[in-house]
């Protein structure tokens, strides 16, 4: 798990499913943080079919707009909705800098 520090400004994020994610139904996957932002600050609920083998998905973050400033330190989280996942490997990379306050 990675912890994003307090006052960090997250500016870019990429999600890479190295092994296809599957489920027993129409699952959704969202990414965010455990504190300091929301559970969907990096990626809102997205259909599991989007996480095919070697798929890359850009997060909600983008340079110049859509940046998220952390109000507390928090770990990156993945929230699974509707159905459980049965397989898959998903990596997330977040670029941020830490502001003075």
C-alpha cells in the first residue's frame, strides 16, 4: 500500500491492469484514498470489463484541472461494487507534489 501525504497535490494517475480483472457479474471498480480525499478521487466506479489484460486507464486527475489536494494523509484504496472480483492484477501510479500547506 502507498500512503499519499497530507498537503500532497495529486496531478496525474494511471491505472494498469496487467492481468484482466473478472467477476461473477457486472462489478465496478473505483480508486481513491482512505483519508484526505474521497474513495473516487482517482477514478469513479468503472465497469470491470474496462480492466482487460494490459489495459491502461487515465485517472480523474489531469494537469491544470482535476487536481486533488489531500487534506490528510491517506492510503490509496480500491472499492469493488456490486459483485466480487474473481481474478486480476491492477497497478496504480499517482504523481504528486507536497505543498507547504
